């Protein structure tokens, strides 16, 4: 269903919607030639049972009806999960996804089809389907494929494919034990460890061929506490594009402390009063403000169609001088980091707002061509089943001139918010929301009583204008953020220094 | 129509797993075809087609449990996949509650045509699909000069799945769906409001795009000039198509996993009042052409009609086989099918006229609900209503409260259920809702 036209959602994985389990070393190599994080182009060809000539033939078929451009996106993804419930590591699973997507572009029109079978015949068949977006006959010279070498932003030590379930189990058990040990009120704990390894081979009619290895791990804990007849829950998660070396005592201590402190605070928490007030966003995950209020509306597909509230604001002053907003694909090992995007473009650090001025949208190939600018490496897709569209990567604001203490002290009557679960935006109206799981009231410049379960709502351009203080303490969050758009979910990160927004509407209670 | 090769594959996988160390196994093999056309400015924006298939397994090995899926269906690949999955499962802790459901609770294979599958699916000319999407957009041409963009979309799908449990239970499902969708974006000065509308059917010859584009544009136009109003306690009338968003937060705590994990504010509430007398809901899996009609669920449990809430009193939970064993409760089903609401006698416009002061909510924006405590806070948009008259559109507001209370404030139910959705929600009117605005 295509009724998500104007609504983009962000969901942080709590205890639900978990995917993926590696079981044994070399598990899931599945009759293909074994491929690793260190493999080269020829090994990727061998893994997918293709060669240059085959790719050329498929692309020739794809362009047979006059398309301007085509690309082939081969993917082999292996995911695993291991789960703990009721003090036992008693569930696990795995998933294999394998296939190739063929895309043909004719101007801003897209033809797309995919095949789960990778053979010349199967690929030619889907290429023919994708080709039907164009309707003339044209001869192209054979495409001369040259490897596009890219930097490695997600270096790992130990691949998840080389880690057995036996090695993972103790980490879940230990994290469970740590959480129970920290507080006698803990009644239930769930722990999940998800990992995945994706191998991508990409080729296009501009002659680019490239390959990429994309690791990911998520470690998640959910805790329920009981106090008298009351119950409260909390979750904490960490997710990065990194290997097995990520798991250690320190990480487990961090997660355990976060859920226990968080759940405890919920018992003391109240709902703030309803209405508009000053809001201080804590450094880190509060970057969800940028993701919802600005990031989506900067995605160039919406602007190309003039449906974004920022469509006519390029080059204009949209915020204070100290506001600089970045979307970056190059931060080492972050969840939204990519070596190349999903249409073969090298990823980069893109300044969307520089010193308060809107400087760049986030582009895919179609929009970059439309605006006659260089692509920004934001063309992403959930898998080979989808055509790429402009998406965010790691979105954050650069540090500013104020101290965290001064920012809090400047608020007489407002709230401070630090943990979030989800958000949403309406691109055209500009109204965005994000849901606050925890925070504090600010009274006369001081953090006082904890608050919980409130939705914040604001308007993108207005909120951007009303960012009145920016801290020096930029922090990029490592939680499990997944961004949804057009039915496709992609991993993202976000970050923020401590920031004050002069006015947001807080979902609270009326006296 | 059944693909015998897929049936055999599911049976083979079940046999192979039990011969290689699994005590029990549940296998599901599925395949689907889908197509999609998107049109803008009377030009095809995107055309996409796909055929896919896969196999998923639930393995019960020495009292241990794991789940696996793959889209590589070559038997040699699958043999390795299944064997290693079984080996890996052995490292897990035992879970005494993991086993296939009791045979007598499972689907017995009796076939019944729920009218979910259109045998014409493969014979529809792709040109007709494109024409439909084109028409949806074409009918908005010249409607209003403030239109920025209208996207007309057509999509369809044909889905089959085969379930084989090692205890002998077998099932087959097939269904088709067609939909026509329009999204409209409007230049409203400072703001560019948008809205959508769609029609969905199980059968091609029931699908009509007429009015879909126009209605999406009208909905978007109505939002021009939206204002945020003063915070306060007011009435809230939720339009039928948006009710599901808040209702979902009442439904989630009824599920076995939330009850067992102590994340449900409805624990111990069977037979107790959780909502106003006006709320009565039946879960009916047997409705002909229903969006979620079925003869069995994901566990293979035979479907049954059940009363969920009667006159505000909670009658049942949604308990799948595993959490049923863990909670020592009879399983019902692990997922809702079609939800049928007892209706009132007024439509949306009559309900609006009954309002003294409040907001007619036509859409939600973000927000969440805490299933352990019932606390919720959600963004809303819609129209400010005073003395039965719609005064102006509203945006940038939140509603906040607790599900333990708000359902008792339900004062009227509409006669306008969404019969083409699985949750056939009517419009609903609540009193005393906390709105946050200025």
C-alpha cells in the first residue's frame, strides 16, 4: 500500500520486530563460494556465479528499450538472532536472503524487477521487465566495467560469520544476570543479540562495478520492574556496523545500568502539564529531532516533487548561525555508515545546513540529475527487492558555543528530554513528533522531577528557527534506529549536542 | 491453485528435519507475485514487478527451539541449512513449553472457500493496471490550482502458503489483493498539506478507482489553514479510518507475550470492565473476502470466532500456543483476524453535530503507548468543532492519557465500519480527553 506518502516513521527496536541467528562457524555459506570481509571483486563474482560478460549481457537487455541508465544490485545477507527470556537463552534463529535487483531509469521514471535466482536467463527476464519503463529501440555499445574502489569505514576484527552461537550465549546470560543483580525490583528481563553480514555486488551502465561487505550487530535489553502493585519497563540498545569484538563487559555494564536506572526513574515520573514550552534536548539520541523535523524534509525526492515544506528554501537562512546540520555516511562503524551507497556512489559527509543556511538536499541519482548537482551518496534501499530512494545515514548537528549547564540554567519552566522510542513527520505540513520515554521537568533552571510517556510535536521550519542554544557536547547515539519510508526500513544513527528549542508542544495533562 | 512441488518441498523439509535430529518441526513454504505502477503528471513514475518464494522452519530439538527462513530453495542448500540449524539449536537452553500444538486444537484440513482468491489474477492485462493508475490521477486534473502533486498508484499481489507440521497437520492458503491509491499534496501557502485515500479488494472485478484521486485531493484541501488551539479537556471524535491507531494500544496488552512478560495493564481483567458499555468486539476469521480471513493461524491452530469485548467487559486474550503453555491457559490465537465492532446508529457527520466542543481527529502523528501501564501520548490532526459545527482545521496538537480510563469515556459509536479492512472500525466519540496545544 502506498499510503505512506507524507508520513515517515522512525522506530527504535525495543523488544519487538527482531530479525535474524549465526549458528556455527562458516554457517550459511550455502553452496556458494565462500566469501569473507576480505574478499576481492573476483571472489564476489564467483560468489554470485557471475562474470563481467554476464553483467554486460544483462545490462544490454535492460537498456534494449531505450533506458538512459541501468544498475544491477546483487545481495547475499545472512542474519542471526539469539534471545533470552525468563533467565534462559532459549530462542534463536537465522535468515538467508539472496537475489538481484535490476533497475532501469528513463529520465525520472523507474522500472524495477528482481530475481531470487541468479542465472543469465533469470536475470535477463527481470531486466526485460525493468526495461519496459522505456519504449523505444536503441543500440548501446558494450559497457566497459571498471572497479570503483571505495574507502572502508566499517573495519572489523572478527566477522559474525565466524562466531558460533555457543560463543554468543554467555553474553546474553551475563547481561541478564547483571540486570537482576543491580536491583531487587527487577521482575523480568529480555535480552536479544542480532547480527548480520551482507555482501553486495553492484554494477551499472556507466561502467562502475563495486562490491561491499556490510556487518551489523544489535544488542538489546528490556527490563520490567515491580514496586508494590506498580510495574514499569525500560529498554536499552546498542547497534553498530562492527564485528564480534564489540561485545565486552563494559558494554554489558552500560546497557544493564541504563535499563535499571531508566526503569527506576519511571516510578518517580509524572506527566508534565500540557502546552507549549521550552524544551532542552539531551546530547545523543535526541538527534531524532533532526531526523524528523528536518532530515526527511531535506530528502530530495520530496523537494523535486515540491511536496516538502523546505522545497522553496534552498540557500535561505533557516536557523541561527550556530546551527550546522550534517548527514554523514563516513563515521566509522556507525549504523547509518556506508562505504558506497546502493547506487554505486561514494558516500560522503553532506552539510544540509551550514551556519544556519540551507545548503544541500539529500540526493539519489534521479534527484541529483534533476537539480543538476553531484549526487550525495544518499541513494539507499532495504534490500535487492527495492529500488533506491534518498535516505538519511548518520544525521547530527555540529557542536555549538553553549555549555550544557548554561542551557539548562536558562530555562525557567520547561522540560529536559533524554530517551526516545519513535517519531514521525508529515513532509508537506512540516509537523513532526517524537515520543519521549523519559526526561525531567526544568524548574527555575534546575532539573527536578522525572517525566515519562509524552509525545512532543512541532513544525520543522519553526523548530529549526527556534533552536536558540547549542551545546559543545555533540554525541552520536548508538541505539537501534531504523528509519521507514515508502515501505523500506534502513538502519540510521543520529546525534545532537545539548540543544534548547524555544517552543514545542508537549503532550501533557490539563490542570 | 496448489503448486504440488511446493507442497512436496514442505513435506520433504519436515521429514528431513525430523530424520536429522528435530523432535518436531513446523514448515511453511510460501510464494507470491506482486506488481505496482505509480503515475504522476500522467507519466509512469515507477513500475515494479516481483516473484518471490521462501521457506521457514520452527525447530523443536531436544526440548530446545529455534526459527529459520531462507529464500534459497535448492534441496542441497536446504539440507545443509536444516542440519546446521538443528546443530546450533542444541546449544540453547531447554524450554519445557516449546512443542507443537495439541493435534485436537489444530486445523483438521477441512476446506472452506472464504473467497479470498481471484483466479483471474494472472490474466489481467498490465495495460489495464497502468490505465487505472492513470485514471486516478487524471480525475484530479484541473480540480484546483493549489494542487502540487497527485500520485496515482495501482498495486496487486497473489500469495500462497503451505503449512506442514510434523504431527500431520497440513494447510494451504491462497489469496489475492488489488488496490488503488492516491496521494495528494497541496500548496497551502506556508504549509503543503497532503492526504491519501485508497480502495482495496480481493477481486479484480470489484476494484474501482473512481473518486479515489478526487477524495484524496479534497481531504488535503480541507487541511489548509490548520491552527493549533488552546490546551484543554474536550470531546474527541475519531474518524473510522484512524480509530485503529489508538485501538491497537488497547489490543497489544491482550497478547500472551505481553501478559507473560508482565508488560500488560490488562492482566487479570478477563470478566472485568475495561471500556464503556458501548464497546463490543468480535474476532471473526470466517468473513467472506475478509482482509484477514483464515482457517488456521501461524501455529496451525484452527480458527474460531470469538467475542473479545462485550459491553465493555473483556472476554478473552490473544494467546498463542507457546504463551498458552507458559501461562497455563488454553490457547486462542496469536494474532487478530477480522475485528467486527458493534455499531451505533449515526454517521460521522451526525456524530459531529452532537459535539459540544472538541476535535474531530482525522489523522494521528507519531506517539506511543506503554503496554505495561496504559499511558499514552499521540499527535493528532483534524478539525475544531464547536456546537456541532466544524470551524477550522487543527494541527500540532497531542492527546495524552491512559488506556485504563479513556475507553470508559467512549460515549458514541458510528454506523460507518471500514468493511474493506481487517479491523472494521467505526468512528468513535470520546469525552474528557486531554488535548495539548498552545
